C-alpha cells in the first residue's frame, strides 16, 4: 500500500479485499437468491409431503393446462434472454436499446402473469378454493395457490423493479451493474418455474 | 470487470436458450406420452436449472469461491429436507408413531 493511496483514501489500508471479486450489491442479491431458493424448496417439499400422504390427491390438469404451462415456460425463458440482450446493449453503451429490451422483458413478465391468472380463474371457476375442491384432497388448492402465488408475486415484483430500474437507468442515474443485479433476480424467477412445471403441473396431469 | 463483460458474445446464450426450451418441450411430451415420472422430470429440471445458473446468471464466469460459497450449502439444505418423507409415508398408511 503506497503512501499516495493512503493519502487519497485514509480507510484504504484497513479495507479488506472483496473475497469473490464482485460488488457487494451483487453478493447480496446472490445471498437473497439462495435464501429464496430454500423458501421455494421448503414449499415444494411441503407440497410433496401432502401429495404423497394423500391417496385421493386430485390430478385436474388437462392437456390445455399443460400446453399453457409450456407456453408460460417459453415466455419466461424468452424474458431471461431479452434481459441478457438488454445487458449486452448496455455494454455497447446503447442506453436506448438497453432500455427497450428491459421494457420488453417487463412486458413478457406481464404476459406470463396474465396467462397465470387465466389458469387461476379457470381452476376457481371449477370450484377450487384454498381448502376445498370437487375432486379430492382439500390441500390441493392450498399448495397450488401458495406455490404458484408466491412465484407470481416474484414475477410481479420483478416487473415493477424492471420498469423502475429501466426508467432510472434511462435517466442516467443507474449503470449496467444495476441491470445485471436485477437480471440475476429475473433469471432466478425463471429457474424456480423450471421446478414448478414438472412438480405442480405435470405430476398432476389428468390421466 | 464483471461476469457479463467477460462473456464472449451472445452465441452461447442463444444455444443455452434453445436447449432449455427443447428440454421443457421434451419434458411435457414425455409426461403426455409416458405419463408423469418424477425422477426423469426432476433430472431434466436440474439440468435446465444448472444451465440457467451457469450461462444466464454467469456463475460459471465468476470465481470458483463464489460457487463454493453458495451452491453446496443450498443443495445440502434442500437435501436435508428429504427427512420429511418417512413421516409422509407414515401418514399415508396412518400408522401410529408409538409402537
């Protein structure tokens, strides 16, 4: 540590180097993601516990719901791609293009939520409630709405964050770092959905 | 330099995007044709997730210490949750806890 550096920042000598060579805000997002992964994991395990213990667990999802879940997967994975395109545009110093792709990502999130709500309305129309349904174990509705509801809340929260961050970024007060950290969150939402589809939709497919 | 800046273009990202979508399609097709099978579908989901973590979230391009600080412990916690199954099967057969 040179005397010149210490003269610039007197705390420099006492600061530790970053252990993972990433900004603290990015590390915090990673820590949030792993804690959230465990939350979703606990919910999915609780669902598995109840499903396994209930001999009359309903399997209500017809092929229309299954194809709808595949369409939702396509939208969410595509939104992961568009947020990466936004990040690439930012690295090329094209703020306008980066902002456009962030908004495209948010629009895909809105479309995903709309399809999900349509699925919810369809099930509610068939008589599914949190603690009752016409087919079997009353816990089906509780687990389905809890898991997909928490996921949908993450998507809605992500859409709000994307729009807010995009606008602040467009105004020049945020940098690529902020978009990258938000992109991490958005990819995580995508990642959770990869487990929700087989466990909640495909395992409860009508046979 | 951050992880995204280290990436060499978007080509690997597009490939991973197509592979993840193809796996999702195969998963649904498999479930429709052969019926839902938990283990193969979970394996596919884990492969999809690892691709997303490594290529979309760029964990592959970060220091290995970040991977070691995050992933093994998360997997360990999720693995330990498997202790619930014995009670789930007991509940299925309504056996008393006391013998």
